């Protein structure tokens, strides 16, 4: 199987930006199949915990039971231990009932409005049986220091809501409420080359007109040399507007734009269920398991070699 080894690749990674809810990184020296596999696993196969069963005792609010149950399911829950939890269908401790400590978490909510002021019932009113699995809180845009919950329903005087809910492990492929990803996108890194000789045949006004034809600010004019320069190649959206403009001006070949087929820029945003960096690491782990499952012989490229460096970068970043 020596011939197969010629296809072995070792992706390189460079972290550009990393926050709890967002990570941006470059993935190089691999191809679109790997990039897209990683993206799809992040969206649909990294497990989280979400409310899956709701038993309503009292509901005199304006929203019906099904509406409230649906809203509860969409509340992101901290899911750091989701990878080690059992799927309820595979749990032998409760025979697949999905209501034991190994495969589920229980929540209770009790709220009643006793005043003339409208009462906001939020995710903060959900009390969890496991302190590691709780609703994700968000900063108030008007007061970043203030954490607030997600509104479930509003109650007026005399209205009441009492319920019990069971959260279980699941994946986005089964229902979007289990997806830990808000957005996962990647783009090919563009290579932009300006024909300097041809560009110099344009007047300053023509240069500005050509630059303005781009919907995004990819090009600008250097104030000192008055030459057109590439300021932000990654803002190019592969719209071909500048190429069409050059052709319309009779200056075909003014710029060459190519996509690097082995270089991708990823942007990953998390719902808050798990950190964005952990989302990527978990996706790599799941992708490695999937590759191991289809491996035909020991000569096949090891998944650990393919993705080890990416994981090391994210852990160290």
C-alpha cells in the first residue's frame, strides 16, 4: 500500500482569534473534503444536552403547553460533560427510559405572578438536579456586567406555571436544539495579483472607479505612491465585480484572483452550550472515531496524525 501513502497529508493550523463563544483559525495543506467534513460534524454530530421531555402540572399563562415545551427545548444548556454522558437509548442503567443520572438531568420550574407588574419567567427560573448542566446565561447589551436569562413566558397577576423537564444528550442531526453551533463557515483563502504595468495606464480617477466597483473594501490607493494595493484579501467574496469592471474598462487581465484549494479560513460561533474551541476539539474527536470505523487496514493514514496538530494548537491557544 505504498502508493496510498503518497496521499497522506498533515494539516497545518494557525489560530487567529479565540474567545469563549467564537474561534477563527486557518486550516492549511488539506482539501475541501476534510474541511467540509469538519464543518458538518461541528454542526450536526457534536453532542449537547437539551430539554427533551416536559411534564406540565399547571399552566394558566397565555401560551399553550406545546409552545412552552418547544421554547424550553431551544434553551442552550451547559454541555461540557455531554461527551461522557450516555445516549438515553443506549443507557443500561434505566433500560433506555432516559430518566437516570447517567443519561439525563432533571429540571423544575415554579412561577406565579402575585402583583400587577408583569412577571418575566426566564431560564434562570429553571432549577437543575446537576449543577454542571444549567441554562446558559447571556450578558445584557445595555449592561454587560449583568447576566440575564432567556425569557420563556410572561405572566400577569394570578397566572402560574409549574413544570418538570428532563434534559437528555443528543446531536443536531436528530434535532436542531442539540446543535452546539450558531454558525460554522469556511472560505477559500484568495490569492490576488495586480498587473502593476497595466494598472499604471489608468488615471487616478479610473483607479478609484475600479476600486469602488468592489462591494467590499479589498483594494485601496496608497496615499504616498498613489498605487492600488490589496488591503484585505479575505474580504473578497468571489463576486468577480472587479474583473468585470476591468473588462468593461478595456483592461482585461488587470487583476488575477485565485482560490487556494488547500487553504481554508474557518469561523466557528458557539451557542454557549460548550466553548467554541471545545466544539472544534470534540468535532475532531468524533471525526477521528468515524475515520477509524471505516479504516480498512493498518496502512491507512492514522486519523490521529491527520488531526493531532489541529487539536494541539487549540488546546495550547
